[in-house]
C-alpha cells in the first residue's frame, strides 16, 4: 500500500521491520512475489534482498562436498545419523530444492571411498597382527567401533553414488579388494562381519534394479563376495542396524539370477551346501534356486539358437 501511494517513509519502515523478524515459508514466498512485481530502491531494500538472494551465489558442488566430508569425519553417532539423513534429503531426486546437475564431484566422492577402503584394510591388518588387549589401548575408540565407522561411511557414500547413478565403477572397485578379502578370512567373525554391509548395499541396489553394471564385473563381485555374505548373514541378522533382511535375501537371489546359468549353478550349489549346514544363519535363496532349476532343466531350456529340439 505504501509503495502504491509512493509513501517512501512507510515503505522504509515496513522493510526495516521485515528485515528484523523471522519469516514463515509463506511469508518468504509472498516477499519474493512482491519484489518480482515491484521495483524498490536498492539502497532501501538491500538488507531484505540479502536474506532472499545471495549476493555471490555459493558453489553448490563445493558446499556439498564440504558437508559430506564433515559428516564422514564426525564421531557422534546420533549427530551423524541425523546429518546423513539431512544431506541425503538435500541431494535426493525428490527434493524440493533446485537441482544442480554438477552438485557432486564424482572424483572426490570416489577419492573418499578409496580413503575409507584404505583405512578399513589397515584396520583389518591391525586386527590380524594385534592381541585383543592391544585393540583398545592404541586408540581411544575400540577396533570394532573404528571398523564400523569406516563401513558406515562407505555405505553412506555408496548410497549417494547410487542415488546419483554414479555407482557402476564402485562394483568393480569392491570386487577387486583382494587384500581386504585375504585379511577378512584371517579375522574373527565378530570383527569382520561389518564388511558385509557394503556387499549388502550393492546386492540391494542390484537386486532392485537401482544399479546396473557390466555382466563380467557383476559376476566377479558376486563370486568374490557371496561367500562372505553367506558366512556373515547370521551376524547381520543379530545386528541389522536397519537392514531389511528379507529384502536382502530376495535381492541376493535376484542378483545371482542376473548372471549366466553356468555361474548361477556354481553359486547356488555353494549356497545349497551352506544352507544345509547352517540353516537360518544363511540367507534363504530357495526361490532363486527354484528359478535357476526351472530355467536349466525345463523343456524351454532345450531351446538353443532359436531351435527347440523335440524329446526322444
């Protein structure tokens, strides 16, 4: 009203008040519309405008990486959970915030992943070379807690990569962790099972169609990490930390079924033998086993090169 009657003192008074008080989202949107429709003197309106629009727009990519690095280096579990949820919400495709196609630096994220993997390998090396008493005296945080922290960072970074459809390379990186796998085999189950959370994250993404990778890389990943998953599944059930174990079982089966039938056979026979000995301590892949069997031995399996051979 003051603007329409050119009452400059009234305009100035209103703007001074608005600059000094908090706004609701509705009030903020009303102010944006007001400044779009009317041209105010910049000297008078500059303090309100400074709250509505940054004078020098920050680099979304730099801020995002700073947030991710800050969360990854945090040590307070409750704060980390809350802030991880906050950052993932900001980066989510369904977020209401404007999307910058370059809001993430892929190379920096992978550099952080590699740093976590190096730390994890060093921790496994420490676990194999030290006595139980040494594992708590060298660091203020117990060895298992430090491993859990690195795994948590790794799975969180992986979730971000999956959400941004950048995780294909990680499948190959994880499949090639030969040193980590060797150390894993020398470490007690109580210490090592946390590592299978990374494999679980990949199985869930692949089995639900959220992550695609080449057949050769996918096959290498499953052949390398399915065995440890079978061994660690019982431990993961007892300390799931939010993992949906039924979904994980189904996703493991679905991922195995994406491989050639010959590879499915060796993997599922390995599961079958493990399941007969350990029961519910293993994932139940019976459904995947039945599908493989049907595909391998039903009449339809006689179709080769487009020709169906009639039974004798």
